[in-house]
């Protein structure tokens, strides 16, 4: 056997052994302990196509695209999971259902209630909303009347949060209480404040979500995806066991649970199957939230 063929054979043996060891940990029938990556899809706002064309947000997805994507997941045997399930998998090795996928929406825009929630209900898909709790019930100033009429810039109300939570399909996790901003020097809000202030902000976010939903959040999404090692201590102290960046990629067993990657969904991602097969290595610099 030539040296090149020997290397290929050794690689195949290692991959096979890892797969066997991973799947062996799933003792329950009907569930799979996956050695493969788990896709975590990241959405933001939704709006009809005419509005999305006029919008400055290039992560604005139409309800029709979301519908096709959820249909693809349903037809191809994917099972939507929660952050709580993912935490149990990463921390304790608990088995996940076949072809797991985590669907996330950042910020807590009202368009999730208006456009995404009905789609999730039709397909019985679970999703996670990372909520900026200080923005609940508020509205961003918009100069475009078409966007304003379509509901862009509006955040969820607490009544809408409760309605989605009671459906059992949508869970809410933390996106800070009031630290989702950057200053004039482009420093993230979490960097500007003291550790004591950061801890208080996280605790307030968790308190409000628990008060509205009846459960305590277990996950966090970094504003703008900005991560520092020093954040982990504050997150752990509040009971947060997972945290997500905006770095592109899938989640694997053994990953640092406080630097998890996600796959940003763009308006042109109509073919979700292709997106899941070819995860982009980096996020375009032009992305605006």
C-alpha cells in the first residue's frame, strides 16, 4: 500500500471509530447521538418581498422563503430541538432526535409573531427567540412609511411573548436586557460596562423572561456576535449554559458551549438544502442587523 493510500485508510478508520463511539452513547431506541454537526439557523426580521427589497437589512427574510425552508426540513426528516435539549446533549451527552436542527430568531422583532409564528404552527416546528428584554413593546424610528406599515422596527409585546410561549413551539432565551448596542468607538455594550453591571443586566433579562414564560432561560446570544472569554463567568453565574456567536458553522459535541456557531439565513437562501450542505466559512462584512 502506498503512503497516500495508507493515510486515506487511516483517516477513514478514525472517522468510522468516532462515529461508532458517538452513536454508542445513545442507548434509547429511536433516538440518535449524532457525530455530525448540528445546524443552528439564525434569522432576524421577516417582511413581504416588496418591503424586504426596500429595506437596509440584508438579513430580512420573506414569509414565503421561511415557509419553503420549514417545508424542506419537514420533508427531509429534520427534528427541531430546543436550547435546553442542546445543552443536555453538549454537557451530559444526552441523546438527540434524528437529524436535529435548532431554529433561532435574534432580537425579538414583532415580525416573528406576525410572519414566522404562523409558519411554525403549520409545520409544528419549534424555535427559539433571543429576546432583548428592555426593547419589549418598543418601536424603532423608521423613515420609510412602507416599512413602518409592514411592522418593521417593532418589537414583540409581552402578550405576544406569552402567547408564543404557551403554544409550546417557541422558547425565549436571553439577548441581554439593555446592552444590545455599540458606542461611537464601535465597542460592544457588554465591553463598556463593569462585570457587576453586566451580571445585573443578565439577571434582569432572565428574571423578566422567567416571569413571562414560567421557565428560566438556559441560553444566550451575544449582541452582534461579539464574544470575550471574560463573559463566560457572568453567564455561568446566572445559570446560562449555552451561548451563541454569529460565526458561521455547525455545532458539534465537544465544542465550547459558550462559543457556539450558527448559520445566518439570508434572503437569497431559498434552497435550504444547499445551505445545509455547504455552510459558508465566513459571514459577509456587509451584514447589518
